C-alpha cells in the first residue's frame, strides 16, 4: 500500500520518471530485510544491455541528417512524385516523415526535421498554418512505428524479444498507417480546396531529384537492408548509419561544419543520458513488481473483465491512450511492459504483436494534450498556440485509432513478414 501511494503521488506531482520508479521501491527496500546493495546491482544490470547502444546512434544519425540538409533531398523527390495531387505538399510532408522515420527512430525528431522545412513551405503555398502543423505532427508519429524505432528497442530489451523481429513487424503497420494518414490528408485537402502544384508530373525532374539526392535517399536502404539481409545486427546497423550519415554530410553535401556536428552529438547525448538513468531504475522497478507478484494480481483483475484476447487488447489500448495523454512514450513502455506482458503471454497474444500495439497507442499520445510532444514541436515551428493545432489534429487522431483497431482485429498484418521470414 505504501508503494502504491508513493508511486501515484510521484506520478501526479510530475516527479522525474526515474525517481517515480525508484523512490517507492527504495522505501519498500528500506523497510524490508533485502540488502540495499541489490539496488546498485539492479541499476547496473538495467543499463548493461547491449541492444540499448543502438538508441544513441540512431538519434545521432537523425540529428546529423537534419543539420546536413539531407531532408531537403527527401522532400524534393517526394514533391516531384505527388506534388500535383490535392493537398500535394501536405502529402509530401507525410511521405517525407515516413522516409525520415526510417532513419531517426524518433517522433519529435521527425517533426522537427521535416516541419522546419515544410511548415513554412506549406504556408507559402496557401495552406493554413494550423493545418500545416497538424499534418506535420501527425506524420511525425510514424517516427516510432517505422523501423528503426527507439521505443521498439526499449520494449525489446524489457520483453526479451528480438529487436530485428520487432523492426520487421513494424514495417507493414507503418506503411498502412502512413497510407491512412495520406488518405485523410487528401480528403481534408479536397474538401477545403487546398490545391497542389499545378505543374504536371515530369519524369525528367523526378529522375534529376533522385540523382541529386541519391546518397541521402540510400540511407534507410543501407540501414534496413543490412538488418533484414542478415548482414549486421540492429546495433551494428546503428553504427553503420552514423558513419554513413557523417560521410554524406562531410564528403557529399559538404555543408556541415564541426560546430554542427558537435550540436548533433550534444542532442544525442542529452536524449540518451536521461534514458540510461531511467532504464536502470526501470529494471529495479520490474524486479520489485515480479517479487511481489503485482503483474499476476493485475492480470487476475483484468481477467475478471474479459479473457478474450481481442477484447483484452481493446481494453489495454484504451488504458494506454488515456495514459499517453499524461506520460511520455518511453516512460509508458518502461512502466507497463513488466506489468502487462505476463498477462499478454497468458492469453496467447504474440509479444511482438503486442509491442506494435503498444507503439501505435504511443503514437496517439504524441498528439493528445496536455503532453502531446509532437504538438508542442509543430506549434513552436508554426508559431501557434497548441490549442489551435490540437483542434486540427483530431481527424488524424481518429485515423490512427482506426488503424489501431485494424491491427488489433487482424494481427496477421503485424506478423505477416515474420511468418514469411520463418
């Protein structure tokens, strides 16, 4: 009881997540005969995970590419393909977010990289600022669903499942979600009369933009192709991505200085330094939950509501969507994976499929205030109040929820590539 009270108090007071996880367990530990030395061992074991090395490298890759102007190459190619359609530049934004997601593994990072370029461009083309920000923040959610994905790496470590399999499982759902967002963007643009570029498609322009940006466009194929082709592991792929992005920035684009590279390193270290502390306390938190059989108690409580796997996933998703309004994505995954995974396994739900559901519900959290990280990034770029962007993003939230329901009812969408691989 003391544990629960301290945990909830820290959570609602906005105490940093590492303290929210560690303080309740520490208090219980002091009151028990278990030696405090176990805390130090758990903190070390929590960060002594080889797959976690991939996260700082993927974050650094995204930071390098954003500062080197590599996103310009991606946008130019996408604009040449679909720029003439209704809402052409908005669709270009979604496609560019999908492409950049296959490099960065970060939702807010994708919004920042693409939005800085395309929100002003959409404004110049006559799109309302709030619509431009809503499209960009929605497209940025794909940054954690399409591989490589930082939340998938964290989930894979906590759930002891293959990160490569998680990446593969996220590919089809990511494309599906991107297609749904593009469809929503097209319908909204046609309804509001947002015209695309009147210039017809020109194959020569398209091929020229592909040739100019060939090294930039090759980045996700180098990284993901190496992983799926069995050439290197996800961790090795992250290092390859850093090396390749650095070579493109300095040797090909030649528009990135040492000061820019230092800023990219600072960004990666800031993001990942906090994650290391959280992961250490998260492992300790999970061990305490298992020791006190809390996951089993939660499972028993939820099983009284339903034992149907589909209905259970619907119930869990509803809980996760609400929590996503108040908790950061990695925090949600770190706290709830040790609690919910035993229940998921007990019901026969594939843990990899559950990981995809967990990530998709986290996408919605990026767009829902009061947290809504993507909304904050996009509204800052567009110089709007977050309330203005939040209203325009509602159709996209509904679209992601529809995609989530499709994935829950048809788990084969997540698992089809894994079945083919086996």
